[in-house]
């Protein structure tokens, strides 16, 4: 949902560059950055402090906007490397430029997509027999093999079990060795070969049907709207008739998606033996995403998934054969079934470039644009024909289709069991789908109100229509999240190992060991459920994002690479060993787990009824987005992003100096059925402002609700309310389940008890709780005067709509530049945003019309604050004068660097652990253990640091990810990034160097902050614009460091 445009306040010039291309590219950004720097040198640059943005005018007639800090530091870094190389060459020092000093290839093949000489690299890899040639190998595995003396593909092919590195899982080593043997044999003989695996998945490959569909999609990731564009759905039938469904904008994407799904769905319904075949997970992931994005064909997509109609032949290949090729792309497999392509487009990357070229040509040369589009169509058709040919080849292999009938009978039996058991997970899936369909019927009148909306004719009307969409989709949000969660569970169950390796909520399990059980040797009914404990060693390069205590699904292979799931719990992670439990049946106990992933299901409870009642009530009052939205409602003011409506129709008082409290109290007291926001950066006293304002309102006899995502956030604010003078007898909060901690307020055992307590109150009072509390029918019986939403940047917009119906006024406390809310997927209508994130729109700094940006921190010393203020607050956050006393005797306060050279580390680095321990010990000579916080982005690094601290008997020093420490502070904060390079970083640089997470990490410090990092991180090639932004953040921070 786009925000209303805001006016730029600054004087001076901003830099714009016009490009024919329809999408931004890294080198375009570097060029704009050069212009920005030149304007600065001339004293003509507009100030970033006033929100100045520079950018690109693209051939697609769209604008791409960038902050100075997102592009200029990366440009400076790239230029400095170039200047250093020139200076070295000019000095006559040519040693580094001699041929024997140069590597003719990169260590990983992913960089080939941005390299101008990929063929040279591939030739060199073959010549030196580099390990990177081996299909499926990763950089961490290469490093471990090299340390064991295995440096070539031939050496691995000939390696014995005794040569296996000790930290290499035997199964993984043997798999890579077999792959190396196949490829080495091809290199020697020039003849391709393959081997069929034991119990191959081709055994359950469905037999052919006249109504089968062979399917391939093309996407354009550089589309101007978030999430890219799925622009071509290609479908081929067995008679080789090709059907194409095209889209060139978001509306056409919805139409093409619906048309393809209807085409395929109708064939599947008419012929139960028919299936849809595709290659690799992209198509299923995209269909899932599009159903959610557009809110259409959800039932049909769910049916196709749950009925097993979508068959990924990549998964079939990986579960059936090994081949003598360096990759398992469909292009490499074509050597086995002698397929000749007609298209000149060579791969998916080239098709993206061709489509970008097509978009550039549309207005310049429409005839040539049509030719380019046809080459893309030919490429897509080739992929569909190749998928059909691959299916036929797989069908010709020994054992193909032989187990399919038995497999279908087993599936049908299980479906009958699901239908008979309402508690079964798949019954829950069907129930959620039915309930979503019922809610879609309830909102059908809202959908019809904008079905024929003429977008683009009136921007104000369009804005109302988008808010109307948000209101409509908020009713569907919770059930849609449930359906998405079940859908994601299915996708993870069917995923190949490579997909799970990239999934932060999952772990691939290999070489699993089961603890001895009391059930061993007992003769029990096969359906009896038992609990078993397991352990396994992490493979090199595996990243652990799951936390101990997490509810998980345990996946197992019951034959022919077919998977089922049990429930379990991640018990602990000690070093490289993962411990987990599994609840299974006697019949399934002997099937070894091969993956675990997080159980993400959360019941919405009363929230569904509350959001439905409030949203539909508002829609009925509004009637249609053709009209202005009604006023006098806090929820609608939030959705419409209206400035607060005050009793006297006046403006918010301006703040004098650093004392915000009088202005906030004045504003809240004057609120008239409206919303007000307070953006509180780290250490700004947001909780202080909230609690003192609540205390003032309670004195006036007001009924106050305090809500947040977590019990701890609510309890923190309630504790501050008591400090502000609110009597504990005037505060009530139902405790978190099994929490017996004594509190200074009333702790009713249930909502009915809370209702009785509330009825006895004669003056002002406060009730605290999560969103579930304020969606309870008991609590909603009487309206609150105010609801204070704490940590509103993590509190979902839909939750705010749900709880907003029970309060007259709404106050948002939070900061969208710190941690934000997490959702399962992108939802239509923009309802996947947070309450404060939505209200602020594209703004980083809340404008003075909508509330207060508290621009003073009482935590961070000025030298600690400076990089944080630059990173996240346009240099507008300043330190209170008192923070100059935040010093440790003998150590200069401020932001400090600790570069540590290391290679091949991804989610943990023992070299950085050592540096962190040394820094910690140095400071513990001057401060207590409780005065040091250590932050790392990955749980694996947290665990390594914790082990090192415990070994040093530093038990009171706390370490964790940023999620653990928001709202916390310490004299000293040490941040360890762990990853050796951009290529090693799990989830990429945009996660590792995420602005919000860096902000939270560094801003915990009062006196000193340290960044422990690998210098190789900044020596990266920019593969996309997010890399430019990420490197700019890191380089920009480094420039603030103490000498």
C-alpha cells in the first residue's frame, strides 16, 4: 500500500540519472553516487538530514529512490580498490599482476552470473580439476576437503573412507564421492553415464495421461513493484500443443495466473489420472505466492498441492539417479535424451535480460520488441517440451511406475483416516480452507465494490480503494496465514535438500543416531505412539536458525523418496550436534529422519471474530470507496494515515528542548476518536513517555488498554506505570501460561475473573495483555478510552484492526527502524505490514503532523550514537548531554572495529569467537559481567560464544541474537558478524547487514560498541542493488569508528 507523497524540505540539488533499462542495476547506482559526491564537493547537495533522496528514472517510466547512505559509501569503497590497483601498477610493483599470481576462476560458481568471462572460468576449473566442478558441493565442504588433502575432483573420486575429514558426515562424503566418480569418468572418456539409486522415486512416478500438463514459468525479478513479476505461464500438452499466458503488469499477472490455474485445474478435475509436471521448485513456490498475493484461486492451488497433482521432476531426478554432469539443471539432463533447442536464449538469466530488453524496446521499436518476446516464448516452449522429453526418458528407466498403484492406494487409505479424525493435521488444513472460503463469501460485497475500479484516473480515489482492499483482506488475514502455514508445511515435506539448506526454518538431517528406548524389542501394536530422541552432526556449511525448545516437524522417507511427517521438539544444539525428539508410531519408528523444520502454526483464537466484526462494521459504515472514508474512528484514521483529530481541531504542540512529556500528555488528552504515533529510537525513553502519559490518564479516570506482541513488553510498560504512580490495584493482567512470578498488579486467572474485577473499579484503571486479551468477548463488553500499542512496529496492522474496535482512541509506541513484525507471506492489500509501519508509510522519520519523533537518546554516548543516527535516523538522533558521562575509565568511548581475517565460515567463526572473548576479558577488568552484551546474527555463533564464555567461567555475560536484546542496554556491546564473505553469509548480505538489526545491535551500548567482522565482507562484487545498499551500510559504519 503506497503512502501519500510527502514534500521534501531541503534546499540544494538531488542527483537523478535517466536509463533506458526498465530496472535498476548496481553500476547505475554507483554512477548516481558519483554525481551525489560531486554535488557535495561543490557545496550544492541537498541534505540527507531533511530526507533528500537521489535516484534513477527508468525506461519503464518508474522511479527508483535511494538515500545517500545507501549508495555513496559502496561507491567510495569500489573506487578505492580501483585506485589502489592503479597506484600499484603505476609504481612498477607488478608482482600481484603476474599470471601465476592470478586465479582465473572464482571459488564459487554463483559469481558466474555477473562475470563477463564465465567460459574462461569453467575452462580453468576443468584444467586444474577443481572441486567446485562437482555437482552439489558447497564452499565449506571444499575447504574441509582441502584441509584433508583432497584438492581435486579426481582425488575425491579415488578417496577412501579413511580419508574422510572427521567433521564430514559419512553419508554426505559418500554421496559427493560417487558424484565425483561419475564426473571424473566423463572427463576421462567423454561419455555420459548415470546410475539409478536404490528404491528410486521413479517407482512412484505417475503413468502418462492424455491430459497431463508440462509447465514452465518465466519471472522478472527487477519489476518496479515489490516481489517481481511472473510474466509468462507456459503449458504443453502431450500432443505438443503449447499454451502461453502472458502478463506485463500486476493486474495482467492476476489475470494470467487465474487463466493458467483454471486451464490446468479443469484438466485435473476432468481426468483423475492427469498431473502437472515441472522442473525445480520455482513453479510451485510462484503459484503459492501468487494465490496469496492476489487473493484468488487459493482453493484451486491448495487442491493441486494436497492432491499431489504438481510433480517436480527435479525432485524425481534427485531421488532416482546420479548423472555425470556438473549440475542437475534440465539443460544438462538433455544430454541423456538428445534434445535440441530452437531458441537462442540459453538460460533463465538470459531470459530475464531479454525480457528487460523487450520492455526497453516497447516504445522505441515495437516491431523489434515483438521479435524479442517471441524468442522468450520459444525458450519457454523449449523448456516445456524438454520437461515432456525428460518425463518420457525417466519413464523408460528400469523400475519406473512400478510402485505407483500401491503408493496411490496408501495415500487414499490415509485420506480416509484423515476424514475420520477431526484432530488430524490434514483435517485441520481442510477446515482452514473451508473457513477461508466462508470469509471470502462474507467479503464478497467488498470485492465487488472495486472489481471494476478504474485505476489510475484519480489518485485520491485510488488511495481510498487501496485502503478498502486492506480492510477487506484484513478479514481474511488470519485464516489465510493458517492456510499458508499448512501450504508451507506441504512444500517443506516435498522439498529437495538444496531447498531446505536455504530455508532458515529447516535443517537437513544426515547420519542420524537414535538413543536407546524402553520400547526397543517390545511387541506393540503398529499404531501405538512413542517418543524417541535423536542426535546428528551438522554438515559443513549448514546454518542453524532454529532455537532450542522449538516445536518441529520431523520428516522421514518411507520409500521411493516419498516423505511423511511426525511432530517433535528441538531439544538443544551443542557445538555441531543437534538433539531433537520425535513422536511417532511403532510402524514408522524405523524410518530414519532426513529433515526437521519449525512448526509455524499459531491459532488466531478470538482475533478472527474481532477483526471480522470491526472491519465489516467499518465497511458497512463507509459503504464504498467511491465516498470519503468516515471520520471519528481510530481504526479508520490509522488505515487512512490521517493526522490525529484533536478536540479543539488544533495542531500538536511543538517540543521545546528535550522534554517531550508535556507535549505528549497534551496531545493524548486532546485526542478525539483518533490515532497518535510516538516514534521512539533506542534509549529515547519511549516507555517512560508511555507510562507517564498513562498515569496522567488514569488520574483523570480513564480506562486504558495496554497491548503488545509479547507478555514481556506489556509487563515492562505496566511496571513503569507503577513507577509513574499508578496503583497496582488499578492494574490487571492475566499472566502468561505457567508464569507464577509475583507481580505488582492484579493477576486474574481468566478473562471472566478480569471482567468481575473491572466491574468493581470506580476510577481509572489499566488492563494489559496481548492481542488475544483484547479480542476476548469478556474484555470487549465495555469500551476502553485509550489503547496503547507498545512495540507497534512489531504489532501487525490486522491485530491493530482487531483490537481497535474496543477502544475510542489509539496510541502507537514504537520504531519501525528497529525490529519489525514477521509474517508467513506477502498478503494482498498491504495487510502484512505492522501498525506503525503502515501509519508511517515510506517515512523513516515520523513527520510532525502525525505525532512525535523523539530525537534524543539518553542511552548512547555521542560517539556511540553517531553511527546509529547516520545508519537509521538521517543524522537527526542526538545524545542527551548527560550521556557524555557514559564512559569506562581508561577506554575512549565510541564505536570501535575489530577486523578478523578468516575464510570459509558461514554461520559461525571460531576466529571471531576468540576475538570476542579477548575483548570481553579486556573490559571485565573495568566493568562487571552484567555490563557486557554480545550479539551475533546466527544461533550457531551465539552457541560457540556461549561455550567459550562458559569455559572461561564468564557465566553472567549475556550473548544472543538481536531478537533477544531489543529494549536492553549495557555499557559494552560486542557485535560479531561471523560470516567470512558475502558468498558465505547465510541468507545473504541483506540479512547479515540488515539496517534494522544492525541498529538494534549497536544501539544497546551506552559507552562502547565493537564490530567484529571479516574484512573480506566489503571486498564483494555487487550482484544486485541490495548488495550495494548492504555494503554501503557496512562501509559507512566503518567510517565512524574510533582510530
